[in-house]
C-alpha cells in the first residue's frame, strides 16, 4: 500500500475535456429580463414532473468600529497575528476563511450549536465573557473584522416527496442561508445588529480586508406544487414571471429584494443546469446590505480565492439518472471553473470560465500564482473509487480574452488512482494519489507548457492534508494502511524532505494510534506554530502536540479536557496559540495549557447549548410536504 506524492512546479490551471484541456468560451450575459425568462422556461420544461423539477446530479457524500471600555488590555498594543497569536489555518495569506473559531488575540469567539461564546484569552487563564444565542439553523461558521462578527448559517431545509415510498425517507437539503451581524465592540455584551436571509444553499465565503464574498447555489426558485400532474406543472412554468426565478434576500423584517438583476446573470454556452450560483459582495464594516452581486446559471461546489481572484468550480451537469459506474459515465466529463476579479473591494467582476478534465478533490485542487491558475483533477469521480483507467491531471490556465485559456497540462498522474491531497506553494506543488502501490512523483513545471517528471518515491499509507514546515520540509497527515487488508489502520504524521525534487525522501512517520483526526479532512483543525516548531492536531478527545524539525518528529504531550462539566470527555475541535498559551477548543469550552510543557493554566466552560429545530419548508398536506420545487437533492415521502 503506497501513496503517490507529486511535486509540481509553477503553472496555470483551468478546466478541460477528459482527454485534453481546451479554451472555454466566455459566459453569455442576458440582455434583458424577457430573454432570461425565456431561457429559464425553455430549459426547465423538459425536467418538470408531477413532483417538481427532475433532480440535477448530486455529488455523493457531499450535500450540494466602536472601542470597548478602557482596560489594562486595551492600553497595550494590539496583538499581531502570526507573532502574538495564531489565526485560522487558511490556504492563502490575506484571504480569511469561515471557521467555527475566530480570535483577535485578546478575545476568542467560538460557535457551538446555536450559541456564540466570547472568551477572554488576553491572560493565561481563559474567562467566559458572554454567550449569544443565534436562532438561525445549522453548521454555523464565523468571520471577524474589527468589531463586527459575521455568523454564517445554513437555514431551512428542503424536503421533496418521492412517490411510491411506503415510509418517510429524509435527505435534507439546505434551502437558504442566514447571515447574522454581531456587534462585538464590547465582547462581554455581544448584540445582534442585523440578519440577512438569502435564497439558496450556502457554499462558502472568503474575506479580504473587511470585504466578504458570499457564494450560494440555489435551484431555480420557482414554486410549483409537489403533488400535481406534469401537464399542470408545465402550465405553471410557462405562466411564471421573472421574479419567480431570481434568488432574493431579506434584511431583518424588510421586504425581500432580488439578489441579482437579470442583466447580471451569466450563463455558459452549453446548458449547465437549472441552478443559479450567486456571489454577493458585502462590506462587513458597513453592515449586511450588498454592495454588489453577480450570478452564473450553474451550480457551485468548490470555492478558492487568491487576494485578487475568486474561483468557483462545478462538476459538469448531466440529466438524471446518474451513471452507475465510471464505465457508463458520459464521455468528456469535466469541471467548469468560473473566475471573478475581486481586487476592487466594492465589485465582483466576471473574468472568464474554462473546464478541466474530470473532478476536483477540494479547494486545495486550485491555486493561483503570478496570474496563472493551477488545477489538479481526476477523471474518475471520488465517489466511484479508483477506476482502472483513471488518471489525474495538472492543468495551468490564464485569464485571456474573456476566458480561462489553457497554458499547459501534464496527465498520467496516479494511473488507476485518485487524488487524496494537493498543496501548491509558489512555483512548487505536491500531489498525493493512492490505491495500492504508488510512487510519489515530483514534477517540474517551471515551463508551464512543458512539465517534466523529476523523480518518485514509494510510500506506505497516504496523506490527505499537506502542510509546509519550511522551504525543504513538508508534513503530511493521513492514514497508515494495513497491507493485508488494504484498509486504513490509524492516523499517521509523515515528514518529507523535498530539498531535492529529483530525490524526495521520507524523514519519519509518526503514528498517533487507531482512529482518525479531523485535520485529515478539515485543514482548519490543523495548527502549526513555527516559533516553537509546534504541530497540534485533534485526535478524538485528545489534542496531540508534536515538535517537528529537520531531525524528525517527537511528541510533546496530549491534552484532554478533563475539566469539562459533561458526562463524557469532549472531542477537541480546534487549537490556537495566544502568547505563551496553547488553547484547545471543544463544544464544552476552552482549555489553556503552557506552550512550553503543556501544564494546565485554566478552563472556561460554555453553557449548554439549546438544540435548534430543523425546519421543513412547508406544512404537510395529505402526507406531502409543500414548498418550492427542488433542483438538486433527493426527496421525502411519508
């Protein structure tokens, strides 16, 4: 059982067909609302059923200021991220990502359940300052800008009826997003300033300065009954007005407003589904009223942003039914990537689109360097496993002439495998692919048009997250694999020496034991503090602290929150360094331990969160849930 880690150097990547990337045509703008409405009706009508719209494909396993009162702390210089405290582990410096924990070095904000907790972390012992209840929905995340805290929530849920089902089968799909603006100028008295309810499923967000881009994806929001006839529903579609097809947002108790105008909606040349991908631009320092919006007539799944460009990737659209296996998949499967200029904090401007062959793993599959987008993709979808003919590509693309134009491409990575991890740093990239016996490839991409394989290294197990420790050291976190069963057998940390790209080496592999770490699938759970050569990863109810250097990996200790007032030990979700303390965060509270030897410094207990009910979109009439038609998602019957 071995992994393949490919080191890639400089390139621009964008989407292309399965066998070769190609330049993509610029998206088409609608000249008027009538043209938008005609297009929507014409393409929706073939998918109308007695139960709403026929479903678009679903990715299996993926559900598509004011200063506070003066104090001794205030008199001190403001803490500096990276010097006095660690922030969220993000992909690009200067581009913040939503997470469940945010801190400014003096106060830590943690969202747990339906509550936001403010914790004083200015001293060695953390102290709970305030708890604010947020009645929004589920899967809350935070962004912090000065005295403004943004809580991003998935709101209500779709429930779609399936005919001929004897029992209720529920697969919820988020139907809207709720943004809550919280005033944290006085963290001991947090208050809600405003809320915004936005049509569609929240996909992701990025913040540069105080400007936030919210990416949401919605099915065409026209309302039609779910228990009718095909003919009747087609009549309703034909008679619908343009307002029924455009997503809306509502701030507070004000009337709903259209989130994007018809002329700001773009569509691919080829029909790409009934969804609408919307990018809202907010200036968090000015509140929740959007300063700009744009939309693309497609779905959205993966978001990546550099400081100047936002990219949204979406798998190619196919009508139901989905192919049952790679052998029956449509030929030329590809991923559409749309690029938006975000260099102006008040505008989001569409730059162009392109396609790459196959499917992307996650946001790390994309990286921009010196104006070139690098994309790693696999031509067999992750949910189908590793087909015998699968391979991965690294494609480089550059915005040109209103499109993302291919600069170069290298294929043949991981023949028969699929990608498990990607990391691109400057003009170097690393790709891990895995099946059974696979090498680690190093690839030189200084010339984007002529990539060259430099070397390879056979390794056991695989890494699913990669993090640079220095210019010559790379850390991987993933799973060891039992060679007799080909099954994961426990979390492992692997240190690689990549000083010589022609001869990459494994310095050491360190086992954490049986189980999984959330850092394997969520990079926000990973902490690296260079000043102390410290790596911290959650491992169930433990936070494992490791010392990592060129000489290898050694364990400093493991933190368990025995102080928690709960029936069982809580699972550690995040960790952070603030001055000389290592803070660990769980749903129960925040623990503080000395950075030097992990001696206990204090504990802040969270109040027990009140469960938030999950709303259905409408009342149940005759055993059928009523509401808007669903363009993505499976259904519910009862």
